[in-house]
C-alpha cells in the first residue's frame, strides 16, 4: 500500500508532515493521487499560517499521533 492511499484515512486530521523541503505541524485538508493539501499551523499562536500543496512523491514522513499532536489539538479545541 502506498503512503498516499493510507493518508486518505487521515483527511481533516492534525499531523506533523515532513517533505523534501521542510516539515510543519498542520491539518491534512485533502489527499489526492498526486498532491496533498496541508494547512500549516503556527505552533506559537495556534493560528493557520498558510496552505501548501505538496506533491505526493515528496512526502517523507507523517505523524498523526503523539504528545505534540495531542497538545496542538487540545490548544485549538480550547480556542473554540
């Protein structure tokens, strides 16, 4: 199974994504066959900083769980 196929199950989830040119915390908005739409979150202000479209072959690593992800979800939830 390809990574891009597995990522489709995590649309609209918060994650840490590392790609060829960088890595950021954010929300996976859309997963297509050739790209991923990813909203980057500024971890200091918990505000959406920018939206990037990443070619699927450039994605190196995705973390959808862990203490940092849960902290981001808790901080964003407290702002609602």
